[in-house]
C-alpha cells in the first residue's frame, strides 16, 4: 500500500506535498510560499507576514452564513532529526514516507507529522467543497518547535474567530484545554586552552530512545548529554578536546560524544567502563538500544584547560534534567538538557524548562542559573512563553458529544506538558474559546516518529462534524 491509497485522500495528498518541501524550523520560506500559493489558487483572502506566518480565509458554505467564525491553527515547521548513519539532507531532500502496517513513518528521519498532519487537515478542509462550515480562518505559524517566533509575531487584528481549533495534539481521543509554558536557557563557557597532558580517549553515546521533551519527559529515558557528566565526574585530569550532543532543545538528547585527554589512561578507562556498565544496566528497560563506547582516540591541537573541563563536566553532572513534578497523572514541571555544542570561542548548553505554573518555571530557571554561576559560566534566558490556563467552554461539550457519537467513548479532557501556541494566542485573543486535538503520533521529535493511519481518518471525520455543528 502507498500513501495515495490511504484515506482521507485529501489529507494524505497534502501531507505528501508538504513532505516534499524543506520545513525545518528556521527554513520555512519554501513551505510558507507553498501555503500562500495554495490560497491564491483557490481565490482565498491570504496574508503572509514578516515572520512567514500565513493567514487565509474562506467564506461560509451555503446555508451556514450565520454560523460563528472558526480558526483552524497549526504550525508549518518540523523538528529535523535523523539516524546517525542517514545521509538525508533536510534542506533539500524530501521526507521518504513509508506505509508500515497500521502506521506511516519516515526512512531514518523524523516524519514531520508534528505538525505537518495538522496543516494537512487544514488544507483538506479548505479544499473540500463538501464540508459544511461557517466562515473559516487558517492560522499557520512558523518556528513553533524552536521559540514560537511565529505565534509571538502574529498580528491578530484581522482575526475574527470566536473559536480556535489547534490541531497539534498527538494522542487519539484526547481533548487538550491547557498547556505548559516554557523558557530556554543558554549556558556558555568561554574557551581557555592549553597543551594536552596525557593520552586521548573518546566516549560515544548513541541509540538511546530520546523523544519529545514535553510529552515523553516522564518516561525515565536516559539523556545522553547529562550522562557525559556522570561518566567523567571526578575523573582526574580530564582535558576536553571536543564535545557535542543532542540536536534540538525540545528533544531528549539521544546522542552525545566527547574526546578528551587524561593523564592516567588505564585508570580512567577502568573507572569509566565500570560506570558504563552501571548506566546501561539502569537504562535497559527504557533505552534497550542504547550504546556507550569508550575507545582510544587522537587529537591535534590544544585542548580545554583542566579547570574549564572540570567546570563543564560538573555543570552537566549537577544540572536538573527530566521530570520535576507530576500530579494526578499530569506533568507539572520538567527540564531538559537539549543541546551541547561548541564553536571556536565557546561551549554551550541549552536547557529547556516547562511548567504549567509560571512561578515554578522561573524558580527552576533560577536554580539552573545558580549552578551555572557556581561553575563560572554565563547563563541567560533566550526565550520564554506563557502557558495556556485550563478553561471550561461550550466548545468542549460539543466536541465531546461528537466524539462519543462517532466512537462510542468519551474524550479525555486534559492539559498537556507540551508547548502549544494557544497560550500566546490567548494573550492577543483573550475572548476566543480554544481547544486542541489531533491524531495519534508516536516518537515525535525522533527518527522513530510515526502516525497511526486509522487515527487520521477518525479525527478528520471528527473535525468535519465539529465544523458543521458549532
């Protein structure tokens, strides 16, 4: 079976077209132009702003002119992560879609169903002349997966919607009515170098599960960046030659590597190998494919000083990472070490903190800053966004009634620890009633991402009826 054979045909048609276009966060010009052309080809009112957000509108279908205006909302960017041995180039190569039983996945890369499937739903609704609906507005944003730059920049002065439906939830039968806020912190160390004093070793961590730092942060999965700190803490005389890990600040780091010099190589190898055995044993249930290898290495040039190397290692070792608080099944607060990188001048760690409660979010950020300062690093908040406070609305009741009629079961109404743009939209559209839903997506932000085929059709049918009934 191929993508063209799946139902609903329009949804898969547009998802296939989106998968041909580069749309990593920060590289959205081509997909933004594609959306503008989609609207122009159908004679829709359309606006593209400086942030490359695209807003377009459609008049009510016949007989529905008196219905309230509904905005359908999603984001056009995707997280670009691939397997270590993949040669995929996200800047030009199409995502290869594979039908795998009841699922669609990609070939060794993220699929982009988050949130390409939400955008495909929107395009299908606007293209399907058989759908009954009141006036419609589409709000498709950029940079959601990085700093929500599009939602932050949105001019809502021409948005007339009474209701906003965000299509960016990733579990079938879940109706989301609130989300966590978040902030990013960048910890930076200015490089100080010296000649190497000893022999070189390399630690290579790969194959760990990773995943979405909002939706899967409570799964107890190993963070490869954090683990470097544990492997090298208190190893005498370490001098870092090169170090990196992770790919996205909102993805649990599944890979990391460090090359370092050490004065007593054999003693260091014995201790580190013992730690490797402990870590792999501890994570065998959550990360069964994880691998940590320690090998001899070589390196030309100066390395980071012992003092600076120790500060970096101690920072990684002590920084909070993972679940902080959970209550009645809902994740309240978490933090994630998402990126470890270097350039000629600095070594940087990017930490993302999420919380439903602003005070808890900023308290966790203050703890991170204290730790960074203790180890002589600079630390600054590079972006922050507020959460979407849970609210009970008439729209929720209508949605739940439809779902029960169509599936025979109640929807689960909850808040999410993932970041949704609804929190920012509430700041500029406070009177608009909002909810979020979406088809089942597993492994978002990782190469294991996949979307359930049956769930796509079920949720599209739900959306069509919701537009008709509101």
